[in-house]
C-alpha cells in the first residue's frame, strides 16, 4: 500500500581493480630442443586366442575379431605414412609354459606364421619381404613380471614361484609349478596373458641422413598458454604456463590471483627485465608492501623509462605513485 516497512542499509562499497596485465606478456617464441632419430621402432601386442595345441587362427572369435581389426588399422597407418619408410615388421608369437619347451617352440613358430599370413592377406600393398615371423616358445620373462606385480598371491608363495621360474630346466620348473596349490590361479589368470603376438615395426626417416639430428621446434603448449593469457583466459594460462616457472608463468599466476606464487617465481628469475620488476611492484603493492613496491617500480623505470607511463594503466601502481610523491619522494629518476 506504499507504506515503508523496513529501511535497508546501504551495502558496503566494493572496490576492485581492472588491470591490463596481459598486455605485459612476453611474445618471444619458445622452442624445445629435440633429438630426432633416423631409425624409429614401435611395437604393439595382440592377445589372440588359439585352440589348445593349434596354430590355426580363428578370425571369427569375438576377441580375435576386435584385436585383428585393431592390428589391421595399425598396419595400414604405419604402411601409409609419408614421413617414414617401413623397413621391416617382425611378428613374434609366444606361448605359456604348459607343455614341453620343444612342443611350444613349434607351436609358437606356427602361430607367428599364421598371423603373418593373415596380415599379408588383409593389408593391401604389404610386401612379403617386409614381414618376418619369430617366436618365443615360453615367455618366462613376462611371466616373472606378472607374478612380481601380482597382488593376489601371498608374498611368500609369490617369491617361491619366482624362484622356481628362474630354474634353467623350464620343463622341470613348469612341473614343479603344477604341483603347487596356486597352479590353478596361474593357469587361469597369468598364463593366458603370456599367449601374445607382438608386432614390431622398424622404420627410418628418409629426409634424415645422420643417425641422430639435434633440432628445435616451437613449444606448442607454451604458445597455447601465451595465447590464453592474451585472450584473458587466465585459468587456462596458469595451467599451461605454470610448470615453466618463467616470467609469463608469473604473469599468468598474477592475473589469476595467485600473487604469492607469482612473486615466488619472479624471485627465482635471473636477469629480470623491466617487465618483471614492474610485475613485482604490482604484486608487492597488492600485499601492502609499498616501500618494496616502490623500489621494484624504480628498477623497472631505470631499465625501461616507458614503464613510468605504464603505471597509469594499473590502479595498484597509480596509488603507489601518488603516495610516493608525498611519502617516499619522487618515484621517477
């Protein structure tokens, strides 16, 4: 009805600074020094399921179908690369310790050959001379790795299994494992992971003559962080530039409100320039350290006189300049 029932107190005045710190960014490109090898090797493993004692590759099994599709794509990607020349591909099949070493040797070799034939039939343009098949009858090395990192086997029993696996007579070692209560676990959980087929791709860079070339490339991560800083995306800039702990990293932290971190980074810089001293003055002023801020600002102006006029863009330093005229004497040389 137009009657005043309550008088609301005026809110407290809020003061915040709108600074243009991002314009202080150092645009100098940053590079990474890299060592490029002429010869490049890459590899991947496939877990293919064969019938017990068989070298025939069943391509229709669900697990095999998905693994083979992945391998075909991998082969096609490597073979179609224009920056690399494919020298050779080694297909290596391995078996679990079940059965004799002699039998597993023939079994692993036959499986490697089956996979090689499959790849040659399915990858267009792949020459037979580029693909070689090899075998590891029983992959005891990987067996020890799996057992050593297993969290189910009791430590004492795990150590005993590892000790047995080190025996030279591998048929005897497998027989001893078969007598252990943990053998069922080994057969069901560890052994299947030993029946793998490894694909090793050997390539070289045609445009590189030496074995290794030392070069430098643009640090794209750093430049992306610098771009984020200029676009006022301070959160992204702090995340990307922070690990570098250089001047731009300090600027990103200061723009994000991490004043202590920014000041800590600046304190570790060697041969700090005018911009670094200026940024330090801003940070010290924010913390109420006006005398130190004044000193840092003076250093900045001595290194670059144009920084004296820059203070008009940042309210923190505008206050320092005004206070300096009356309390600390003239700030400018």
